C-alpha cells in the first residue's frame, strides 16, 4: 500500500529526480557548474519555468479529474470527457475573434466561465437521459463535447483561426518561458482549496440525498467543485493546451490503491499527475532527440491504452 510512512520521502525523491532530469534535457548546451551568464539564462528563462509548468499542470489536471469524478459520481469522466475543455476552447476562440487584445488573465476568466457553463449543461443533460451503465456517462460527455468542438472547429475554419485552435488542442510546453507560465500557480492554490474541502467533496460523491441528509449544502459544494475544475482547465489550456486522459487515468489508479476518501487520496493524485507529466515530457524530448514530440501526443498514446485497460477492468468488476 502506498500510504505507508516511508512512501512520501520516496515519492518526493522520485519527483525531484524527474525535475532534475527535465532541467538537464534539452538541445542547448547547459552545464550546472559553469555558472556563466548563458547557463543562467537557459536555466532561469527556459528550463526552470518549463519544469515548474509541467509539475503545476500535471497536478492541476489530475486533481481536476478527481473532483469531476466525485461531482458526477462516475470514474470514467474527466474535464476532457464532459465537454468542459471543449467549452473552454470555445470561449478562447470567441475572445480571439472579438477581443484579441485582452490580457492572458482575462482570457483565462472567459475560458473558465465557458467551461463552467459547459459543465453545468453536461450535468443537466445527465438528469434527462436514463443511464443504465456507468459507461454511458462518458459516452454522453464525449458526444456533448463533440458538438461543442464541432462548433468551435467551424468558427476557427470560417475565420482562419485553425492554427490558433491547434495550439490549444495539443499540449506542448516547448514555448513555455519565464513570464508565460505563472498563471499556473493558480492551479496550486486551487488544489489547496480542494484539499481543504476534501471531506465535503467526499460526502457529495455519496449522492445528493445522502449528502443532504448528512447536513451538506449540496448545491454550494457542487458549484465550488465546478468552479475549481473550470479554473484549472482554463489555466492549463491558456498556458499549454490540452493533455488528454491525464485527469482520467491518475484518479483511477490512486482510487484502486487508496479508495474514495478525497482527503487521503488527493495529495497522491497531485503527486502522480505531476510525476506522469514530467515523465511523458522527458520521453517526448528523448525519443527523437534533438526534435521534440509534444506531450499531448505522448500522453494521448499512453493514456488511450491505460484508459482501455481501466475501462475493461472496471466493467469486469461491475459484472462480478
């Protein structure tokens, strides 16, 4: 069991080792001990911001996936299978069309607003459709997201913004520099907020009637959860784009080991998300060195295989 007392030092050591590897991997010559101005610029302008962005993105998306699964009460969903990410991208595209001069923070707020509206619409859609199998929930979400994505794609094609849209749909950290990732620290703050409300989210995951009977303000906690998920999704899309399957795979792996107690599992979800993103990014930089494969592509290949495995395992368990 990963919750033994000696696991956290090992987990932190693994994370620090991957962060050091991320700092060292790159095309430009870089020497730790040289201390030249060139080395300092590479470290503090490019390598360190990219590494921190990877950690914050992995942590945020994994926690967002965990919270979304608790809100919907389904282990097969994440912001990418509920229309949340597609709604955020639609908001960003409309900003690019009508208010391209907005600041990055303002773009993030617009994207978060659209993401939250899309999430509420998805949950309203679930109430109107009889769901006889847990697998139906992500299928409904994928179709709902596909409709929003089609509208976004049409607008991007109509107004010659396909290149802009492609930058959001495939996660890539190659352009992350100092001054272009700091918004991701908001995800760290939201993770702390989610941990502080972990017990309430655990009660919410037990169902509406049972949570209300236990004294929980169901609507307020549901809204808080959707706000956190929407802000996290918007921040990552604005900074690095979409990284598929991360918010789906990581919570399921941790849930198999630790169960559904959010206060106990959330720190491990954040750790595993950051670790997995770092590992995939390093792998993408090394496979075709000195060229780079975007992390969205690497995670898409690995995540799709893991998703099929988890889908089969959960479905088999439900029939036994």
